[in-house]
């Protein structure tokens, strides 16, 4: 007969659980300046108990010099720029929401990226054989090209987007035909799916010759060897004379790997490069540095009517809930501002030489732990406070993350920025017919007084995007 036994054991577990307020604060903290402004605007719209202090004064911006309200529409103000009605272009003669005008102008539904490639869409008129469905699909394909002019999405995915997103009845076959039309547009190489395809499209546009035929064969059959610069192996494997192979290699290397970059307008480039700063850093002649938040968020307060008692219990409950929600949001915003300022001021104190010269060579090693010791904040809070944050300085826009670097020496005074700068200078000035190996770079750094190991050189070289010496050889 078996006996059963029971036992009781006790164990202790340690865990960390964040409350909803902490989670929301963390989300607010890691927002960039534009994201934070949108969040504040959304909170003002959703919670009537929250108001922007001084927002009523903004009404003065909408009055003329005599204090009267502006009554002219945007279209009327634009038309006023012309000397007479005869000078007003046709498209300015109708409001943007005018039904009659809408019937005349029906823009094609395209991906938002299509604005970067206006010359491509205008070239579609040269293809008389395109069906309406193919023309719609071609416009959409152009809109899906990346900044290099490559099509990184599948034909099936684009067809699905057109059917579900834009409601267009276009088949996969139509999209494939449209894609082939796009691949015939200028500059040669747009519409390619990868680098090999891009270079092949450009070779196909050239006049047939022994060199172009050899180049096409290299791209088709020996592209991996070409990418690794094993030109001797290519010559051994091909039946072409060595001078022809050399000419073909030079031809391929002269092609444009990013044809789409030619088509980006300056306006599109400006939009891509536009960054809203989170901080304003200013210096005076004495070397003093001042820090200020750069956001355009108004001061928040509780709307006065929500401080009054409700007419009944249900109204009082509503007022109390909205009032508490507004008070909590205001507290989080104040805490966010004080946290960001504490982190930025600590960075300025830890990098005095850099904020006097704004030379990256003057950046000393600094990690998140240094900010924690200076502020007492948690590492996760500091990480969120520096993520996607930028400071406008007298030397231009600076990413906060770029100011951090680990030490690469036992003394702790040599930052990775300094090592990267010296490695970049050595590689830029090396003999391209005999590039420096990582060991040779390490020796050169040691001669300059920088005691850096070969594996450290390899680490930073790869991080900066420089290939090994063999692939840098010309």
C-alpha cells in the first residue's frame, strides 16, 4: 500500500511592475519634439478640462493692423498676389473644394513617396501602348520606389495595395507590365530590384560592343566575384581577352548604383533632412553655455469651469474625472521638461571642451552611467530622454546619442570618436593601390600615441562602413 505525502514550501520572488502612469510618462519622455507637440494637441482636443494658457492671445495673430478679423480665405489671399484677374492661372480660379473644379482635376492615387520622382511620371506619356490600368499601376509603382530608385516591394503586394487601399481594379499582370514600363524610364536603372539588376539595366542601354557584352556577362555570371574584387579569378573564368575584361570592369564601376538620387528635388531633400530640435544650446564670448527647451508646447492649466461643482452627481463625476486626468497630464509634462533639462545640463557639464569648440575631437568618453551619477536618474529614463533628441547649437544640429562614446583606453580619456576620426583620416589618405590593413592602422595609431588593438580598429572600421583592405584596393 503506497503512502502519499504532502509538503508546503515557501519561496520569495522579486519583481518590478510599472503602473499605467509610469508607462505613459516613459512614452512621453522618449517622444521627439514633433511627436510631443502632437501628443499635447491631442490631449487638448480630447480633454475639455485641459487648456493652453494664453491660447486666447493667439487670436491677435488673426487680426489686421486695425484690430479687425481677417475674413479673406486662403485662395483669395493667393489670388491677391496677382496684378489682375487675367494674370491669375486657371488652377487658382477655383477653390480647392469646388465641385466643378474637382470634376476637371482628378489626381491619381499614388503612394506618398511618388512626390520624390515627378520626372518619372511625366515620362509615361511616351508609351502609347499602355492601357489605363497599366498607367494607373505605373504611377503607383513609381510611388513605391525607394530613394535610390529601387523597387523593394513585390508586384503582388503593390497589386493588393491598389485593390484594398485605393480601390483600383488592377491585376497582378497589369502591375507587372507597368513595372516593365517603369524600368525603361530615365535615368537608366530605376525600377531595379537590387544592385545587380540596376547595373544590368544601365548596361542594356549602351551601344552593343565587346566591352558591354563582357560587362553584361560579368554581372550575370560573376557578380559575387566582382563584388569581392576578385578580378583575376574573373579573367581566368572568362573567354574574353584581358584588356576587354579590364575595360568591362571599369565600365561597370563607372555606372550609377543609385539612379533615384538624381531625381530627388531639393524640396524633397529639405523635407527628408528637416529635424526639429528639442534643445537650444547657446554660448557667449566667455565660454558660458545656456540650455533651453526648444518645444513650441504651450503652458497647460485646468480649465476654470471644471473647478466649479457639478449640477448633479453624474455631472460632478464627469468633472472630477476630467479634472484629475488633466492634472495628471500637466504633472507628467512638467516632469518630462525637468527630466530633459537635467539630462541635457549634465551632458553640458560633462563635455565642457566640446561645448566650447563643438569639435568632435574634444568629446571625452561618456556613457549613460555618467549621466546617472550626475543626475541620480535611472538608466532607462536617461536612455529615453536622449533617444531621438537633437540640440541646435552654434555649429548646427547635433544628435544627443552622438555625444556618447565608450572609452578605448585604460586611462579613460580616449573616446571612440577620437579613434574613429583618426582611422577615417588614415584610410582617406592611404595609397589606394596598397590599402592599409587593420594591423598597419593599429601600428600607425600607436605611433601617434593612441594605444589601440587591431580588433578595436576592425570594430570601428566596420562601424564607419569601410571594407577590409582587399576590398578598398583600386
